[in-house]
C-alpha cells in the first residue's frame, strides 16, 4: 500500500511539473533601431523619396514588418505603405501626393503588437516641377518643366527666396521674372565671403541651390547647383624679372603669378572689370613708384605686348583654361627702368566692378638689376 502511495505521488508531481512548463510565457519581441537613419531624397509636386542611409534594423520574436507612415500635417490619420518585401532597397518612393502640401513621414517597424518608430520628418511637396541651367556669370535660368497651366511666376502668392550656402555662410540670390514659366536668378552680393576660409584661393565653387516659397520648400536642396566665382584677385609670386632694350630707353618687365580678372576679349565684355588699379611702389619710400595704371593702360595689342616696349600692364591666360572668369593668371607690368631703381617693392592690384573694389593683398618683392 505504501509503495502504491509513493507511485501515485510521484506521478502527480510529474504531471504538475509538466503542466507548469507548458504554461511558460515566451519573451516579448524586440526591435533594435540603433544605427538606423534616413534622408529625404528627390521631391516633386506629387512624390517624395526616402533614402535609407542605414538599414541596420534587427529584432527578435518574429518577422519585422516594415512600413512608411505619412500624412498631411493637418490630418489625424496616417496612411501606410508596406515595404517589408523591399528590405534590400535603400530608396522608397511615396507617390500620389498633393502639390505644395506639407507632409509628416516616419519609418515604422513592428513585430506582432510591438512597434518601434524612426524619426519623424516634415516635408513639403513642390508647387511646380522645374529645372535650373547656367545662364551667365553668377546667373541661372529657372524654368517650368511640366507645363503647369495653374502656375504663373508673375502671379505667385509669395516672394520666392533663393540662396546658396557654404561653410556656414549664406548668400541670397535675387530673381527677376522673365515670363509665365521662367525666372532669372542672379547673385548681387560679393561672393568673396564664401572663399575666405581657404588658405589657397579657390577660383570657383559649385554649390547646391536652395529655394523657399512660403512653406512650399523648407531649405531643401533642389538637386541643382549654382556656380559661384571668387571675385577676390590674388598675387602669389613674382615669376619673371627682365630688362628690355627699346629704341628710346630700357624698360623693366615683370610677371606675377596669381588670379586676375581677364575674360575673353578684355576689357569690353559683360564679365570684365569696369576699371583696374595697378601700382608698384617702394616699401621704404612709397613716393618712389610707377604711376597708377588703370584700364587705359591695359595693353590689348598682343604685338606691342610681345615686344615689351609699351608701358602698361596685361593679364595673360595660363593654360589650361578652366573657366571664362579668371582667365588671366599671369600679370605682366612694364615701365621705364629709370623710374624704379633696385630695392624692396610691393605691387598693388585692384579691379572695380559695379562700383565695388576688389583688391589683392599687396605682394612684396626685391627688384634687382643685373
């Protein structure tokens, strides 16, 4: 009897333990978004792209459902796009949006009833589809590309705002309406501020163009660039020092390396300087100097320049020519030898354009006659 009781007790204990094990609660699913990030890509009047910079999303406890939630900023309910089957893609397109409308978007990941959300971003669709192309120096042409009948640049409800950024500095651009479907964008301010942080003078920058029109486009890049040229001239070094025998007297001919304004067919071009100021003077006694040379002393006659017997100055193209702005990267200056004896001198170089003066830092050099 005792043996039977022990057997029954053991069986009951075993069954109880088995029942407890079958009721063990599994751990809740987890979703890890550490390291996940995304950017907003191309925006059009009716669509926007989400670009997943990192797709490092992991989880436990089941399959991860991947969605993009989006809604108008004024709506309460979210629309959802399932991208679970597009897990290997990095770019996801939201279509069927309304133009000139502010949306809120966010990536959402879920396993069963567990949800983890990415960062919300606010994006405004474009009021119209357009493109930008270079026009002239510091000017660009923006024009409609979708023939929108309800868009007229002459009757916009707000003032468009265009600007470029570089190194924390911002330059505003002005616009002029050309027609119903085109605008001319231009830079009026001095672009030199964008180049001041460079130890070596940069000649030009290709910068993203930004645009705002009410809430239509909040500082987002247009996928278009605007080319900015440096207005600031620079003198790097003295590279040639010669004495030329002429019929009446000897002349000194000097060549300086640097960046100087010299467009095609100077000086009568839209991009050319309105005037120059070039002067060489003694460091010890500034009264010993050449006269101030201006546009009237700019030697446009290549034959007289080659002979080197005509007083004045000229900028010369340094091959290869990278653009049509700073074409002159060598500055030649010619003057009577007796006017400036040996010694320590400095050269000053300035150009005047639209009542603005742009001056290079003076360069000191030793003048030696052998």
